[in-house]
C-alpha cells in the first residue's frame, strides 16, 4: 500500500494504463483503489478520471493523469472546507485552475479567503444575470438602492457590462445539465 489515508468521498471512477503489462486496466477503479495501488507489486501505472464525476473532470481539466497524492490532497482539502459540496469543488477549481494554486500546497483558509461567489442554474444567460444583480446589490448597495427606487423607466442596468468590467474575474463552468458562474473581485 502506498498510502494509509482513505478517501471518504465519491470521486467517480478511473481508467488506467499498467506499464508492466503494457495494457489498459481490465476494470474501472475507485479513487481509493488508485490510492492503494502498489506500483512495485502491481506494476507502474497511470490513472485518469473517466469523466463520470464532473467535479474531478473540472478540477483536473486539461490533465492527462491524476496521482494518488493529488487525490489525497483534494480529499484532505475538501475535508478542511467542510465536505464535498458543489461550492467547495468550484472553489478548489477556481484556486487551482484560475488562480494557479498547487493542490498540494492549498489550505482551506486560503481557498476560502479567495473563493469566488458561485451562482448555479440551468443556463449561462440567466445565471450571469442573477450574478450581476446580486453582486451589484452586495458591492454597491447605495447605488443599487438608488437604481431600484428610481422613477425613470429608461434607466437600465447592463449586466454584461457590469460583469465584463476589469473589476471582476468571471468564469463559466458547465457540469452535466447545470452551469455555474464564478465571480471574484480582481
């Protein structure tokens, strides 16, 4: 056994290539089986998510392989963050893929301090609109109240111009039939 730690979360399934046999794994493996893989006894191997768990696909976007230590790092970080919620996966994704953090160096406090606001829904247009209004109200409450209470019918709030301003980092993530818009102040 390479590790003694266990992964309490469902990270989906993994495919692999065994270099000793020069063949694909005969079956799909769980994340725990990847962690427990004994490279000396069972042969050097590499593993990658099958794509059946969007959370792993998003976090390891653009990667060909995933190591046991990365799975353990992710599991430990999720544990520190309070569990495997959609928001926690998206915060880790943002920290690793957008802010350039290393999974093995991330701590919950750092992820939480720089975590984006997460907006979830069925399509990007509606979710971006919801995000813009909520952020406008949160970050500019006086202007929001003035805009909301104005008797002028022609005064509009341009959600796209608001989100596309250099004040924000905005990222769109698609997972299954749902989407997320992640927004963080620059």
